[in-house]
C-alpha cells in the first residue's frame, strides 16, 4: 500500500489542476482496492470472495442527466436532443472547478487503463475515483496495461465523485447527479451517483463519436464470439432478448459481451471485462457468469440471505438491475487478446411479445439497416414498474442512449460493411409464438439455439424461403432441429385474423417510429418499411 502512495508522488495530476491534500492511491491491485473499500465501509465480501457494494441512490444509469459540452467539435456533429443534451463550456468549467475543490480534501484512487483491444485504436485513459470500489470496477472492465507511466498524461480522463452534488440552477444540470462528456478537454465528469455503469457507458459514448468519424470503424453495442473454424458472429439485442445467454457458447470463444468495433478486417472488444446482470443467476442457467463471481469480482446492489454472506440472486429488493463486473479472463473460453476476423453472421435479437415476427428470418441489406436503426423489442409485465401490458420499445442501433451521432450514420456504415464482407444478417425472435403474451408461449431456448446453429453452420443456405406478407422477411421453410410449423408465425395462431390484425398494429408502430429518422436515412433503408397497406 505504501509503495502505491510513493509512486503517486510522481503521478501527473497537474494537467487536471487537481491538488490533493490527502492520500492518492495509484494503480492498486484488486486485493488492495478491496481492502481499502472494506476500511471505507463501501461494502463487504460475499461468501464466494466477490466484493459486494451498494451504489446508493442510483442503481442504474440516468439518461436524462447525461450531457455533452457543445463547442466547436460537437456543435455541428452531435445528434442533439433528449439523448444528447447540450451543456455550455462555461457551465462545465465552473462545475469542474467545484468538483476539484470537493475532491481536494478526499482520499482518491487513480488507475491508468485503456480501451480497444486493437492496438491501432488504443485509447489510454485515467480513472480518478472517490471510492475504491469504482476503481475496482475500472480495473475489471477496461483493458489492463502491462506497464504504466504515472508521469504521463493519458488521452482521456474520467473523474467520478458520488458524494459531490450539483446545484441545478447554478451548474446547468437537471438535478444533483450528472454525467458530462467534454470532447475538447477529453474529460468525463460523473457526480452525484455511485452507479459504475456511468463510467463504462461514458467511454462507450466517446468511442461511438470518435471511431466512426475518424477511422470508419463501426462501434457496436453487441456481444461477439468466434467458432473453431475462425468465423465471427455478432449478437445485438436489448435487455430481455437473450443476448448474453445466446452468445455464451462453450463451443465458441467469447470475444466480448457488450461493446465492439468493426474495421475493414477485424472485430475487436473495447473492454477488458464484463458487466453482467445477475438477477436470478444460477450455475444451471449461466454457469460461466456464476463461476466468475469470485474474489476480484465486483457485485453491485445484491442482497444476501439473512444472517449470511451468501448472495440471494433472486432478491430484487434494491433493484432488478443487480450486476457483477469481472475481468474477461474470468470466463474460461474468453479470447485473449479479444480480436477476431470480421463477422460472417450477425444476429438481431428481439423478444416480440406480440407473437408476430418469425423465429428466424434472413434480412437483405436494406432490411438490416432498417432493423438496425429500429432496434425493436417489447417489454412485458415484470420487467419494469407499472408495466401491465406489453409495451413496444425501439432503441436505435440497439443502444440509442449511447449514440452521439445520428443513427443513420451508423446504419450506413453497417450497410457498407455487410456488402464488403458478404455478411449474413438474421432477425431472431426470442419472444412469443402461438399468440401474443398471455395467450402464446415463449419460444423454446432449444429451438432458438438450433436456429442460430443452423445459420452458423450454413445449413440455411440451401433451404427454400417464403416472404412474410407484411414485413417482407425471408422465412426458411425448414431448419434442422426445429418443428416446421413454428417457422411461419401465422401458422402457430389458432385465430389467423387476430394474427393479421396484430401484425398490422406492429407494422404501423415500426413505420411511425421510423419517421423520426427518415430525414437522414437513404431511400434503400426507407424502402424496408413494413407494407402496412397490404390486405393479409
């Protein structure tokens, strides 16, 4: 511990104008960080050895409190609106000065790490945190350099102080918590919240701005794995669609579980770890994640069985968004370094609670760009408070909250890469069949796995297809390991007229949602709108 204090004397924090009156802990090991966190009463060790912390008032991201400084770099490039909220440079500077003053008499934890496994895009960064557990998170989630130079100045700096509260009228924020990206100063400020996901998604947003514009690299909110023959597959999907479950395959190496880049030749992980949901986690359901909950891992907002240190993963008293953060090498079949060839297959996952979309369909290039921009799934009762009936959800590029640029820019880059790489794109419905939610049943996981395996093994290249009358999706007439009758969703409904009506309702929702993007989308993408004028 003393060694880290001594090395901190050589630590360059002058570029931040940060003057510390108390201890600066630099590049502590996970064991030392856990020791500090326990001394600071930030949490406790679980029975498995993982450290469990509570993130306080916020147990998830607060997207309405995410800002980007509007200046010469961002004013004409950022997609401004309710996702990217502008903040003036003056407000940022004043808030920054107050935050530094707040930290000056606090112990702080500093870590040098980097993002992007592909060396040519490597982004060095420094995490300055008020708490030890946040620094443990940074160690687990980002890439860990073999050598560090404390006297060097990193490209980006993230400063996070959960105990610092903004004053909205004075600071230009909505409320006391905030996450602010300043592209000119290359600083991210996070305050008023201890939720570590703000750190992770702040860096993701930065890469979503830089990589497509400067390098023509498609930044993606997806998981990725590689088969034994070297083929790469990408899995896009919102919460509840099965992205983590379906990409975790003991027969395929895990490239990463959440954030990736795709250049001319490779797919590479942005991160060096995983940040997995762990509600209802069990060895039977998710053995790889379950076994990663060990010493060095960080649990967030979990509950213990009474009078024990054993985690009750089914207990969502604090939040349904319980999480575990761990280095990627905690997964046995992780690919390190996390770089692979360009994808051969892309899967868009949707949990359609209306039972309308086919369980698997092949997308044309225009359809791929359209469904990428749409990012459709449906929330069902129990996933969020006050949801009694299925609710349509559209999140552009399967990660709207993290897109500094207009979604059409990412979709155009995707379309270009699909053609150049001759990539197969599939839409997978992991939702309902035989009727809508409440009438039908959830698609069997075994069938979904069989369909994905068939696509990966090229078994669907030689089968015949039929077109969906409303969505114009190409539906295979046969698939190994899957009953023929479920491949066309209309055939699974007893009331065919009810299916037709539900299909038109969903199609109209797609068309209505897409109107906000038409101004920047090309005609090819717009042409993939569902055919709501058809009489089916």
